[in-house]
């Protein structure tokens, strides 16, 4: 179910607004959490973060972010760490998260008819 479809399934506008705020917050915080996992080389933490955000990635319909996270995991698990590639992938993930947040804002504006 897409994000707009899910929103229409809720009966309460206050709940819809709260849900969108939390949904957006998860993507705003994702880059920091992923960066933290990479810095600590904590693959278990990384996997938990990705597992938690995956349903929302699917709900927003962003295949790029899913691919970027998968590629970052591959870079993290490589025996020979390519720091520049990891940093580049983190920047791409950050851009994707920003784009997703912009889409969420657009959906919120369309849903609540905010100019």
C-alpha cells in the first residue's frame, strides 16, 4: 500500500499528520544512524536499521535508496574497505533521504491542500 493509500485508510486527520511527521522523521534520521553504524563498523546495527526502514522505503516507492543501502552493506562487508566509496555511498543515501522527505512534504501538502 502506497503512502497516500495508507493515509486515506486513516479516519483521523490529526493521526494522519502525526503519522506523516514520524514517517518523515525516520528518513531525516536515517543518514545519521547509517553513518554511525558505518563508523563503528557495526553490521548488526546497520542490518537492524535497514530492516526497520525497509517497509517505509517500499511504501514511498524508492528503489534507489534500497539499492544504495544494499550497496553500502556490500562495501562495509568487503575485506578491503574502500573509504572513498563508502563516503560517496553515504552522500548518495543522504541525497535520497532528502528527496524522499521532499516527496513526503509534497504528499502532505497535497493531502491537506496546503499551498
